[in-house]
C-alpha cells in the first residue's frame, strides 16, 4: 500500500430512506491530509454522507473504502473502523456525569483497553492543545458550548484517528464561541489531519479547505478549490445557494 492512495473513497454510492433517494450515485475520494468541506442546502444529504463514511448509516449500493478496505458491516472490524474515523457532531454528546478528562479517556481505556496512565497523559496533552487543560476535573455542564465542543474534538483525537468527520460542529454554538472551535479545526487541518467538514462557515471553507464539495438533493453537484467555487461556481444550484448565503 502506498501513501498516495486516497484515504476515503466513495464510488457510486446510493442510499434510500424508504422512497427518498438521499445519496444519488455519489462518488468522492479524499486524499490523506486533505481537508474537504461539504456545503449545501439543508436536507441535501450532507449528514447522511458523513454517517455513511463511518457506517453509522448502511448504504444500498456502491462502495465505500477506508484506508484501502471496504467498510466492514459489523463486529470487531467495524469497531476498529469507528475508532479510526473520529466524528464530531453539532451536539457535543459528552457524558454529563463524567469529568472532562474522563470523557476524553473513555474511548481509549474502555474500547481500546489501553493503559490508563498512558491515556491520561495523552488526554491531558490533547486538552492542553484545545485550551481546556485547566478544566479537566470539571463536568461538561460547567463549560461553555465552545469549550464543550473543543473537548469533543480532544475526545475524538484521543482515539488517534486516521480521519475526522465534522458535521456542523459550530451550528449549535453562540456566535462568540464559533471562532475558538474553528481555530482548533484550522490548526488540525494545517497539521495534516484528513478532514471532512460539513459547515456553513464560509470563512473556514475559504481558508482551511483544500477542496469544496457542493451537494444538493442528494447529488454531489460540483467540487473545486475554494477560490474557484466561491469566485466561479459553475452550476445554477451552487450560484443560487451562494447568492443566498453570501448576501447576509
Ligand atoms: N433516519 C432518517 N429517516 C428518514 N429520512 C431521513 C433520515 N435521516 C435523514 N433523512 C432525510 O434524508 C434527507 C437528507 O438528510 P441529511 O443527510 O440530514 O441532510 P443535510 O445534513 O444535508 O441537512 C432529508 O430529506 C432528511 O429528511
Ligand atoms: Mg445535516
């Protein structure tokens, strides 16, 4: 296996919810170290795309490979895939009755059965890196939304994932907290983390993305560099979408 092989490859993926065709012949590949930002109107299938990549949603046809292997359907192989593909959601999903440090340590200790002293050290480094080390002994409710989302990123990183998926990570935050979360994501991007990011933050898309993918109605309508996409969108649907979001 060479490192030039893409990390994530979707080929002709179709997904239905009953009669609703939510992913329509979607093909996309994400290189190692690449940051792909997925944008598009609500209901276009962005979350389903993310969830399909770590098999939170099974697909109806097509193939998805991660790191050279087709996604496993179940068992240990699926558990391993999930630990290799970190996911950060709009809602932070921290365990309320566990401390910040315990939240970050949980996956490596319980799922991976790693040595807890070693995990603690790694967790504290990660909390430091997202700027929350001093809050390690607090509980999630004692932190702001922006801080909780940074903990959720540290928790995903604690599993030492090969890729991170973000599904609207800043959409539930008060506006003044969006920047601190995007800063952490930008630094991860610069350090070479492979990232798929669903976001409405066009500043992040412009400055941190290697590629922008525009989805509408379950289809991957166009993909290009951020500069190209924002200056020169090709499809009418992308033009329409951009005119709506960039005018206010
Ligand atoms: N579990 C589900 N059951 C049925 N329909 C769903 C389910 N999840 C999403 N959908 C539908 O699939 C379409 C795509 O949803 P989603 O991937 O969440 O879009 P987006 O993230 O772009 O807003 C929408 O029409 C949504 O209502
Ligand atoms: Mg969504």
